[in-house]
């Protein structure tokens, strides 16, 4: 009888501690889920085009990714927004890749840089501790309108600012 009461008491104590920890978590708590970094409404407001819901992407022991498909409209081609959280080696990737040609440091976002691989995509990378967050925009223009690379950079920066709040 005593051992049953002790177990019940220990269980209730553990639940109380867990509830306190959960309740004490700040509203802007960080996430390890790249699909929770951005909302469809935030993507649509920033890019001024429709977005499909988040779709989880590749998960490896090193990183997780997520994507949102963009609809061609407002004179812009379709494409996608992609977020990645690299939880292992993010600091090393940041230190190497931020020094590559075409990478531009963005001190207004902390330890961050912008890079572009093609004329139709751009990526903003932010390092927090050893975790690297990437927000990428890709427009797929198949003979249709092209998006100015400076607009892609501006849009990636705006989305990264939003995502950083949850990172």
C-alpha cells in the first residue's frame, strides 16, 4: 500500500514538473522542426503568391528539411520555398560556405550570410550555436517570366527574419 502511494506521488510530482517546464517555455521558443519556421500566410504575404502547405522533406542524422510549393502568379513563375535545419556541423558549414565567392555577410541578422547558386534562386543562412538554418527560394521559369535576383535576395531576407524568430 505504501509503495503504491509512493509511486502515485512520484508520478504526480513528475507530471507537475513537466507541466511547469512546458508552461514556462517562452512563446518564441526555438524549434527543431523546419516546417514550423514559416507559415503559409507569411510566405504568401512576403512573396505575393499562393503557397501550398508545408511538406516535410529529407531527414538525415545531420539535418531536416521542409518545402512549400509556390503557384505561378503575379507575373512570377512557380517554384518553392525550402527550409533546412542542420543540427550537426552547422557551425563548420557556416564557416566554410560563408567565405565562398558569391556569399555576402548579413550582420543585421546576426551570424548570417546570403548566397546564390543560380540566377533563379537564393539562400539565407543563419547560425545559432552549432545549428545552421537555411531559407531558400527557388523560382522555376520555363520560358516564362524571370525574377530579378535582387528581389529574390530581398524576399529571402524577409522570410529569414520571420523564420529566425522561431529558430
